[in-house]
C-alpha cells in the first residue's frame, strides 16, 4: 500500500534523528492530521469529485434519453366583418437509445482515465507532504541540537571569562589572553544568535505544514545510528520509479486520456446507430 511506503520513507529519514527525541508516532500522527486538513489534499479531492462528475455526464449521454414537450397555440383573426380565434395543443414524447456511438464511447474512456490520473496526483501530493513533514521535522531537531551545543559553549566560555578576569586581576594572566577569551565568547554569542534564528525559521517551516505538531526538548545526540535502506542498481531503481512513482503514473494516465480524445475525433467519421420512438398528440 502507498501509505506504508510513505511511512517507510519517514522511518528512513528518522534514522538521522536522535531516537530518544524523535518518535515515529509523533510524525505518523502529524501526517494523518495533515492529510485531513492540508489545502493541497483538499484541492486534489475536489478535483477528483469534479472529474467524477464529468464521467457521469459523459456516461449519461449513452443512456436512454427521454424528452417530453407540450405546446399551445392561439390564433386570433380579425376582419372588418367578423372576429375569430383558434386554439390548439400538441403533446409529444420521444425516447431514444444509442446503439453505436464510438465518439462518445471514446470520450467516456477519456474522462474515466482522467479520474485515475487525478487520483494518482492525490497520492503524489500525500507522498510529498510526508517527505516535507519529515525533512522539516529533522531540520528542527538539527537546528535545536546545534543551538543547545552552542549554548553549552557560551556557558563554558562565560565561566572561563570570569576566571580569566580574576586571574588577570591577580597578575596570573596577561591582558592579551583575557581579550582572546572575550573575543571567543563574543564569537560564540554571535553564533548563538544565528542558531536561534535558524531554530525559529525551521519551526516556522514545520508549523506551516502542521500547526499542531510539537517539537520540544531536543538536545545534541551522543551518537547517531543511520539505517540506510538497501539501494538497487541504477537501471532497476529507475525502472521501479517509472512503474511506481505516482507523479509518473499520473502523467502516463494523462497521455492515455489524450489518446482516447484523439480516437474520439477520428470516430466522428463512423456512422452512428441508435433507436428512437416518439408519440405525438395534437388537438
């Protein structure tokens, strides 16, 4: 199933994150929430509904057709000597059924194929959201870990500066060495400011996809274990992509639908065959 493939992608990317702080269930819950609320998914679902309605319209033309009509005529004639009027009503009922109409059959196949195309486009949207959600989640963890590491360095340098000031006062440390410590502290504080901005940017990007996701308490990992997935050879990998990627499959369905449209144009030269019956009553 495609949803299992999306979770597999998310699981592979999560191998880059400290396992203590990046729980797969958090991403799975966020993903299920995103596919219910993200505008891109809603837009694709509306597109599927619209295309399904076009299929119903194309199919209805091939079903029995009924037509009822009623007309009423009133004629008034006036001369110098007299005036007269005439009233009349006509009721008509017509039923018809297409037997052979190749153009409309090809148009119906075209609309049905486009339904498959937009459905695969929806799968592609969901897979892209899964990938973006995982990548931005990892970016938040990475940025937060860097911020925590720099924060520890700043704290350590602040203690060292205090010691350096005291040692300089006692004559145990030169003024130049004190300035070097203060310079390194200033550099680390500047790096901390940049890292803080990177965390805010990463969090904003993540919240853009899922405003309800929570990523707190991230720290620098002691060790990271990467479980890389098995990669096939290039030709096999390319063939698998062409056969399974939803975006490629959606484009293939669009090409197939265009071919049905061309066939429909060519079928216009084929005679149509149908049955019809009508009843008319006039007074």
